[in-house]
């Protein structure tokens, strides 16, 4: 065929005309633009730019991305996750909505080069998904998994498969027959219920991440159970594939000492290759990853050469797994497990590829895999009756065998129900397995259509139900009084101190010293170092007092935190108890770690650093982290005890508590009392600080002219006066408290008063009083920038006030009774 002088302009490597297949070399996959200047003489060669290979694929990528983002915009408001939108996009582009021989169908169908190209892109997407999930996966979950997770993981998968086998081949052995003729073959039945009984860690982890449950107690249990089930089923699958190969090759195994002959050695070679590859990943590849980490300077990114080399090995492992008759994701998943999770290497790989894989390539894989979805095959009940029975029985068995061990461990019924729904959730792994089985001819088109529809309904129904029946924040409800105001005199004060940055260490220790720990009135401080989860799928919570892991698994840059608070413990030995923790989690769920630790240790107050950090002279903001602000607000809403937000300003003229002893000066603290439960809580803390001889407390009480003239009848005001009366009496007992009243009749006078005393003190203590309505602050709330600080706290933190003192804002425990 002749196509003019410029053959390279023509796209197709192959095209068909009757029974003739023609080819053009070299192939030109890219077009010459929307309006190419050169035209070929052959009219068949003058095709539009979207019919070229790369533009064609790019347009499909664009359409898939726009569709699933459009669906997710609405579905997320109903509590659904992204995978549901991916599935719906694939179904919308399938045979059910695009009939054969239509332009739209021809555009999305896999003919000519598209069959190979789409399959290759989809396989690479699926393979990279499993590699990234392996990188995120924490093998420590397997080592530290408790008996409860092991029992649930094994029961929900292996025991479910066993029970389903007994049901289908003893009780329901006639399922899948029609008028005595078999409709479903033996392998198809096994394939369906085996996949239905599985619980894939990537699927469970992604579900918990989108529902923000991975930090909850239920979420951690579900993830540990999924890890156990994944490992057990992976080993079982590899063994079954090996036995199947042995049977097909007619190989007999025996002892060489009795002269058994091995006929056909390909299965043995493949099994040996799998074992060698696993040993390579453990004893060669993983140590090399630590060599790369050690060669990477602290704070510097990993060299791109190393990352690209790892990706090449990942693709090579997929080819090797395919040769060994295993699924192509097994090799990349094993290499992903061998990559140390977290920074610097694991985080670098995840940050580089996660957005592209999860946001673009994975939806493309789902959309192209759902191409053969055709609801026209489900015309009558007899078409899918047997498939429905298998799916229904498998779901019931798995649900029951997940619930039973959970009940035996005395979990609440609601939590058992939620856990069973999580373990029964179906997602990308199950859909990929069914699509792979359909392509290989293991399952029929009608089976693939019904199972795809089931996965769509499963992914659309379970997440909203979980959001409805399980609220991880309910366990933080304050049904008991855990605050400083209701503590017994001289009892141990339990404080949870949160550290976001290394700059928070010194201010937090300075504040803890101000609480005056002594043998008569000790202080127990639980220090929680919070770090953002990057490069792993599972959150980590470490108690450094119970830490037994190797250094390679615990290098989370908490050394400075541990060393500083250990020294604080030594300085106040016998008066201070210190326990240090590290929590690595996503920002949206960090509040769960804080509230759970406070709840388990019955702390009276949580101290949170403010999200803004000032310069050394206290005149400028050098750090402003919105993520920390959102976290602080979440803790204020859900905390099981009182909460304090500490705004630290490091002024050269404001020394620490310990530094005041060197020059015989005193640390000046002002407690602003406007009234209310939060102010009463703040005043209780100020009274405790007043026991310290290095600290001088000034309680400045604001009263209005109306309050002074009017008789007290309000119960809240009576509680204020009772606590203030106690403070006045302490003046006579020689405690370092100066009580002062200031008459204020409007908000402008309050603002002027704060400006006049802004730089007379080292620290201000105020109550938050979120919905405070008083003559002192009326109108100031409209100008507040940070609602979490309250009106007065926000005014003291404002740069307009030019206050160079630190501020501690206290909120009393929200009561649920």
C-alpha cells in the first residue's frame, strides 16, 4: 500500500481490510496536532487526531477522571468512598450503556492496539497499587498482633473457606445445575466463594482510611486481622497453585533415596524460584534499602536513581511472578513489604507515585476492567440464581464467623457488627480478581456481571452503614468528671503534654515546672510526640517505656523528646512521673490518639501547643500550621478531660521558671477571671502554681457596675464568688496570690485594660468560654480570628495587641450528663 511520501504520519501499526492485515513501520503513536498541515494521499490514512494511540488514551484518561470525580462529589455526601465512583464510571462506559457498533462503543472498546495497550496500562496500574500498599504496610502488625486479631483473621478467612466448602459440596452440591445439566463448573464455584471469603489488607486499609477509622480501636483491630488473613491466604494460594501445577505436569514427588523419578520439573523450578525470590527480598533487597537510607543525609531527599532502580525491580518481579504462574501483584507486593515504611525511602516512593496511581491509573484500571459488564444477561432469575446463592451463603458465613470470635472476646455487639461489615467489604482486589478470572475464561460473562454489580452495591452500602452505627468519638464522652476543679486536694495531677515540633519541648517543660510538682502533690505527665503519617498505611502508636523493637523500626526522630523529658524526670525525681509516647498518624485522625491516651490514663488536662510559633524576640510569626489548628479544634470538641492551648512567646526579658532562681526574681503570671466554668478551671490551675515560691500570681477579676450593685441570684455567679472567696483567703495564708478587682462596663474598656497590662507579665491564664455572653466581651467575638482561644485568649494572641507574654487558654471538660 502506498500512503504518500511521509509514511511516519500514519498512526496505526495494524489495521484490517477484509481478510488482509497491513502494517506500517515505523509506528507513529502521536498525532501531528489538531490541524496537521500535511495531508496524506490515502483517505484511510487521514484520520482524526483522537484516533492516534497516545491522544486516544489520554482522552479516555480525562473522561474517566472527570466522571469519577463528578460522581464522588455527590456520593461522598452520602458517606460513600471513592471506589464506588470508580465502579460506577466503569459501568457507565460498559456494554450496558454503550451498545455495540456505536461510535461511543468503538471509541472505548478494546480493538486493534487498544486491547494490548489498555491491558498493559491496567496491569501496571494494579501492580503499582499493590507495590505501594506493600510499602505502606507495617510488618510490625504481624509481630505484635494479639490473640484477638489472630483469631478473627483466621476465622473470617480460612475457617470461612472451610465451612463454605462443606456447605457447597455436601449440602448444596446441586447448586449451579439447570435441568440436570451443569451451568457452573467446579472451578467457577470454588473461585467465587474463595474470593468472597477473603479480606484484603489494601481494601480494608483504604476503607478505614476514607472513613477515618484507622486510629480507632476497632480500626486497629480490623487492620491487624486483615494482615493475618492476607498472609494466611497468600501462603495458601501459593501452595494451591503449586499443587495445581504438579497435577497438570503429572509430577510425582518422593525421596531420592528410594529412587522416585520426578517427571516434569517445571513446577519444581517455579516453586524454587518463588522461594529464592522471597529470600532475595528478605536477605538482599531489604538490607540494600537500609544502605540507601544510611547513605541519604538527614533531612535530604532520597536520590531519584535509587527510586527508579527500585521501580525497575518491581516491574521485573511482576514478570517473574507471571512466569511462576502466580498473580502479577505478588512480586511487587513482596518487594513493597521489603521497603522500610516511612521516611525517608518509603515516604519518597509513596509521595512520588501515590497521587498518579490512586487518582488516575487505578480508576482507569477499574473502568477498562468493567468494559464487559452487561446487565442484559440478567434477564431472568434462573440466569443468576446459583450465583446469588453462592454469594449470599458466602457473605452470611463470613459475617457470622467474624462476629462469633469477636463476641467470644466480649466485644460490644455494635462493634462486632461494625467489624464484621469491615471484614466483609469488597473493593479493588476482589474486582481485579474477577476481571482477571473473566479474561482467563474461568468465569462466565453473566457471572462477571452479577459479581461486579454485587461489588458495586457492597461498596455503596457498607461505608454509610459504618458511619451510622460506629462513632469512634463516642468512647471519649465525659460521663465522669476528669478536670482539675474536682480533683481531691494534693492528689496527683495527670497532664497529657502534646509535642508537635522540637520547638515545643522547652516551653512545655517550663509550663510543667510551673505546676509545682512535689512529693506531697506529684505530677504525672504523659508526653505524646505526634508525627504525620507518610509512606505507610497503618498508624503507629509507641510507648517508649515498653519499647522493645529494634532501632531500625523506631527511628521516628523522637530522641530529643525522650532525652529532654527524661532529664526533666531526673530533675524532679520523686515528684514527677514521665511516660513518653510517639504517635504516627494522618492529621485528620490524630485527635483519636490524643483522646484515647488521655482516656486510658485518666488525665485531668491536655496541653496542646498553639499552631502559630513566634520568633525569639516575640515580634513575628515564623510558623503557622493550619493542620495543627484543625487538630487542636478536634481535641477541644472530643476531649475526655480539660484542655489547655499554650501560646508560647520566647522573649529575652521573660526567662523560664528555673532561670528566675538564679537572679532571685519571680515569674509573673496573671489569671484573668471573667466568670464561668472555664475560668473556674483556669483559676484552679493558677492556685496550684501559686504554691511555687518562684511564681507570683495575680488574679485580676473583672466586675461590672451592675454586678457590684445587684444581689447575686445566678447559680453560676455564686460558684464564681465561692471560688474567689477561697482565693482571697489564701492571701492571708502567705500564698503568692495577689487578688485585684477591676470595674469594666463594656468591651472597649476590656480591650484597653488588656493593652495596659499586656507586657507586665510572663504568662496569662484565661478561660476559653466558647459561647461567653457578658458585658466584658460583647462585640469582641465578631473580630475574633481564632475561635478555639475564646474572645479574651484571641485578643491576647492578636498581633495588634503587641503582647509579648505567653498565654494559656483553658477549657473545662465538656460534660455529657
